[in-house]
C-alpha cells in the first residue's frame, strides 16, 4: 500500500510557518489529508484487486438466433448441432460455447476488454481523480509558502517575528508601560494569596471586563526576565529595531502576498464547484453490474457478457464520503473569501495595542505587512502585540537610552573629564545616539559639551549637577524638561550653541537670567521673513559676553536690548558685508569688540563712540586705509588694536597718538615701510608685523623698553638694528623667513628670551653669545639643525637641558 508520507512534499512547509495558517487553513489541511487517504485507498484497491469479473450472459433462443444470423458471414456456415429442446419451464436454450482449454486466459481477456469498453470512465478513474484533486488542493493551499517572491518575505517576517517575541526587551518594554513597579506587583501577589472573598469577586468581575487579548500578556509581563538588559541583549534588540524598519519599508511597498492568497483561495473555490457539479452528475455511473458486448465469438463463442464491478459498492460509498468532505472544504473556502473581502486586510491598526500598552506612537501598517499581521492575529494576537514594540520610536528611544547607560558608565565618563580654557572640568560627547543618564551621576561636572547628537533630552535629573555652569550644544536637536529649565535659569553661566536650522536653536535660552556668556554659531538674520531670527535678549539681565558667528547685514536690534550691561561683543560674519553699524553707538559699556570677516573697507565711525573700549579686533576685513586711526586717541582705555589679515599698505603717522596701546597686530597686510612714529607708542608690549613686505627696521625700535613680543616673520628684512637688543624685556623674538645673514652678538642682552625663531634666513653660524640667554632652551630655539650645531658644545648642552 502507498504510504501517505510519500505525498508530504506537496504540502510540507517550515514548522515556523504555522503562525501564518489561520484555523480555516489548518482545517482544510486535515480535510485534504482525509481526501488524500480516500484517493490512496482507492488507488491501492485498483492496483491490488481484480477490477471486474465477467460471465457469458443468458439470452433467449429467438434473440440468440437473430443475433447469430445478423452476424453470420455470406459463406454457408457449418451445420450446428441440433438445439436442445427447451424446457417448458424456462423457455430459454442451453448455452454452449467452443472449448479451447484456455478458460482462464479467455476470461482474463474478456475482463480486460469489458473493463476498457463497457465500464464508465468515472467508475474506472474515480480514485485517481480524488488523488489528483486533493493534490491540487494541497498545492493551492501552500503555494504562497513556496513561491520565491512570497516565501522570501514570509521567511524574513517569521524570522524577525520570532526574535521579537523572544527578545527580553519586549518583555521589559511591556512591563514598564503596564504601570506596575515590582513592589506593587509583589503586593498584588500577596494580596491575591489571601482568602479574601470580596477580593476574589472583584478580580472575577474585572476579569470579565478585561479584553481577552491582554490576558496572555499579563502572564508574560510578570516573568522575572523583565530585569535589566545586559549589553549583548541591548545590542540584539537595537539590531532588531533596524531590521523591522527595513522590513517594513520593503514589505509595505506591494501586496503580493495578499493577491496570491486571494487567487489561490479563488482557485480552490472554483475547483470545489467543478468537483461538486461533475461528481454529483456522475456518481450514479458507479454500478455493480455492467452489460458488456464484445465481438469475440470466434474465440469464445459468446458475445454478450454480464460483468460485476467488484469495487463499485465501495467506490460508491467513498464517492459520497468524498463529496461530503469536498462540500465542507468548499464551504470553508467560501468563508475564507468572505473574510478576505469583508475585512480591510490591507490596513492594520494597532489601536487596541496602543490602548493596552500605553505606547501611543505605534504606527498603523498597510499592504503585505498588514495582511501578515491579520493572519498572525488568527493564530495568536499576542504575536502582533509583542511585535508592535519594535515599531515604536518611544520604545526604540528607551532601548537606545538603556544601551547608552550600559556603555557610558559613570566611571568611564569621569575618565573623559578635562579642564577647558575656562578652567572648568569639561565632558565632551560626540555623535552619540542620545544623552546617557549616567552623566547626572558625575556630580563634579562643571562644563558639558555635546556635538552632533540628535534627540537630546535634558531631564529634571540635571539638577544633580550642582556645579554645572557651562553648556555647549553643537548641532544638537534638544528637548528639555520644565524642571531642567528652572535649574538652568539659576545655574548656567555660559551657553554655546552651533545650529543649522531653527530646531537646533533652543527657545529657552531667552529666559536664562543668570547667563553671563552666550555664543551662537549659525545662519541668523534680523529679517523676520528668513527662517531663523534672534528674538529679544532683554531677559538676559546678567549677560556680559555675546558672540555671534553668522551672516548679518546690520547689527541686530536684540543686541541693543542688552547694551546696558554687555561688555564683550564678538561678531564673525563669514564674509557678508556689514553695512549698518549705528547700533554700536548705544553700546557704551563695551570693553571688547570683534568685527571679524565683515567685509569692512574703513574703520566704522561708530567704534569711536565706545569710550570704554579696551580691545578692538578688525581681523579679515577689506581695510585699505586706516587714516581714521587718529580718532582712537579719544579712546583712552584702548590697549589692544588688531588690524591683521587686511590689505593695509602703510601705517599712518597718527599712530603715535595712541599712547595707551600695549598690543598691536599688523600681521598679514601689505606694509612696506615702518614709520618711526610707530615706536612712539612706548607702552607697547606686543608688536606683530609678520607677513608683510617690510625691508627695514628703524632704530627707534629701541624706544620700546616694555616690548616683550616682537615678530617680523616672513618679511624682507636684511639686517636688524642694534637698538633692538636694548629691549631687554623681550621674551619672544620671531625673525624667521627673512633675508638676514648675521645675528649680532648683542643678542646676549636679551636675558629673558624664551622663544627665538631664526629659521628660513641666510645665517652661516650662530653667535656663542646665545648662551647668555639663560631662559632660552632648545625647544624655544627655532632653527635648522645644522645651524644649531655651529654653537659651542657647552652652549648646546646647556640649551638641551630642560
């Protein structure tokens, strides 16, 4: 007998695929197995047993004579023996035939001939039809599991679904949103253990009203696995989130799975109708007795036979049983079609999951993704509920936060603490997925610098950082808790923000009443029609320093709002021409002003009104003339003037009026001649004339007895005046990249010299008197190695000793 297992390949699919088989598919699978057994049983009987048994048929004498005459040949037939006298009772003649001693072979031949000619085709092929139809049903039911375009999606979905279901993060996430902490759970369990009748009644009533879908999940939530995730589990859950995102994008693009399932169901219904129609019409053709007429008289002597279909009775019963199973199968398929077209299977709403779990941002899905989730719900709604956790951005952010906390422990953060330029303990974090909560355990933190971090959330726990005074946000989209805002209002002294769009410019900066320094870098505009504007800063009552790196065309009005207490203003304009500077006149308390890269062609007249100005920086502008420098004589507190990186061709003689100058920057200009009047600014301690076209240093340089820093690097100077060595307070002397060929032995007068740059000249040897510069070490002497070797060995050894 043929084992049913031989047909397993027609319906076999991976065991994991069972989650996509609703009850009707499982039911029809069992019906298919029953129909398959009918077909196999019938085929086995057909093969192993005789199909039909035939015997000569008795006929009346008159009919026999008539039939014999009608079939006789034209030639005279041989005389037949006289017929026997019929008995009066029967009225029929005795049947006689030719004896050939081949009885068994004759009847086997007759059986085969009658089976092929007389038996109805339905009676012959019924078990084979059952087998073929059943196999077609099986193929239709499982074709979408085998087709490459659909099976790949299904396998991917089942793989992800299983990992999501078993992930510890799923249990943890659902535990957190269930609204019960461990203490409440223990208390609840202890209460349930007490034989309180009222409590039992209450629980029973609540159980009746509770949705059925949430009952299984409560059992999962209370598992002890909802503890803290280790690093490996966190990384696995993070990878799952990425897989779910990519899978959703891929599957939601089309409806191949839905279309294929509908088509195979329609095909099964059509086949069911065909089977019912022709089987109902032909089942009566399965008869036990069959008349057979075979023209083989010359072999057997008989033509008419009566045959017995040995399996007719069994086939008849099997056909009725088969029709019953097919009817049930077809009705189930009709219900499937009703479910497919009545329900909106191309859309799936997680509304009930959002209500039960409290995770409100779980998105609805569509197309094939929706269809598979509907199928999953027919198997167990708990699968889609746990799968939904990995569709939620809130859940993903919580996981990222947990992974961050595991990766950035407080000890690791303390190892990254450094002292910044403001002498504060600073922690710098770069390109993280969020802000670790462990930061708020580093109580000694004074400055926090965050760079290129999206979705930064500052919680109320920032209040634990009592020493925090400085915060830097560089291209970070940030959300802040109201309690954290209150803390920053009172404690934050310095805020640095670098932004590309309006979302990265925090709105709460305008209410930091104790803020002393504000540094903003980004595209700002005083025009309201532009994307990003700077609101009023009048609430910043303590603001003393304001730095703006942007592209203004005029001084923003918001700066005027803080003019009464603002002391330092830095504007870096990235090359945009700053044309309206009249608002500067109102800022009389300014002590430092930087107008860098503002495309200024003249020194702004508004600057001369700043009577308290101590430092002015006009770096990287387009200054061609500085005749207005005379007006600086009214700024008696001006000690630092930076006119570097411009196109200034000469220094006017009016420079001598600036008696209070202590630092003067003229580097990176086009100056060719130094006026002797420059050295009448006898308070100069710092003079930078590097990167010009200067050929000669006036001997009046010796007047600058307070000079500590002097640089003429990258000029065309051929000799230095001896008077330069009268500046005995010099600590830094940079004369590299010139045309010098001799260094005077009077260099020994500069006993305080710590930095000497000689590289890039035409020196042949260095004077031994360099040894008198006791503060000068090898690291501070910038010179070619070969030239250094010209010094006496004792001088070299002395310089090498740090």
